[in-house]
C-alpha cells in the first residue's frame, strides 16, 4: 500500500507555490545579471555590428524581464487598429451651413 503524506493538500499546494516563486526569482536574478553583462559589453564595444547585436540582446532581456515581473495572466489593453487614423478636417457631408441656415452650395463644375 502506498505511503500517505502527513501534510494536508493545502500545505502541499502552498509548498509548491513557494517553490515556484523561488524558481522564478532565480530566473529573474539570472536574467538581471545577463542584462547587466550585456550592457557593460555594449558600452565597451566600438564595433558597429557587435553593438547592434548587443542592443538586440538587451531589448530581448528587458522584454523577458518585463513579462516575468508583470505576471503570466496580465494582458495589456490594446487600442483598436483604426485608433491612429487621421480624422478629416471637413466633414464628408460638405461644408458647414452659412449664416441664416441655408447650406453652402457645392459647386464642382467651375
């Protein structure tokens, strides 16, 4: 017969969560150290192609750290794709009405 643990399921879940938190912190520490090393190399390097590659690594490490520190379930609110489109200065129905309430004539045949 299998041995039963004396710990309750709640205690086991809490221990697993604590273990995952320690593992995540170790990953964050490692990424932070790698980021610091890449920044030091970037400052010391004069070769343009190597600087470009180091800059890409720095951006990658920064993005990975941001994702880890934000958490897995958080999502950014995104704007709809049409939010950056310019708005026409003149409304599509034509020019605004003139004084007295009459609409301005639309003359295209001049």
